C-alpha cells in the first residue's frame, strides 16, 4: 500500500471520527439540557417561571453529557482505526509472505529440475 492510499484512508477515518464526535456531543448536549429543563418544568411551580440557576444547571448537565459522549465516541473511533490499521498491515504481510512462498516453491522446483 503506498503512502497516498494510506493518507487517503487516514483522512477519511479522521473526517468520520470528527463528524461522529461532533454529532454525538451535540445530541447529548441537547438531551442533557432538555432533561433538566423538563424536570424543572414538572417539579416547578405554576405558572412556570424558571430561575437563572435552572438554566445554568441545564447547561452544565448538557456539557457534562456532551463531554462524556464525545470521549466515548472518540475512544471507539480510535479503537476502530487501530483495528483497521492492523487489518491493513495483516493483509500486506499476507501478500508479502504469499509472494515469498511462491518464490520459494519456484526455487525448489528449479532445483529439482521441474519447470
């Protein structure tokens, strides 16, 4: 595998990983904010007038959930990239070993006098 192909695969994996990290971080940020705001609405008095601390708490909960989700996705993408790299190396080694075995078989057949 040449360097351009490796770079192409690396950049594709990097783009996919960044996209998934951002997507899950935003999704879980919205879930965290909605969870706290929903609880405040259910528990709060009527008419519903949330205090500033409710919004701050919702933002903090959203940030914590977004951070946890982003790190989880980042770790899984890193493991996936590592497994893909190992598979690529394994394929290259198998190809090289296979070629070596073919050459070795040809040498043996030439030594024995069989063309």
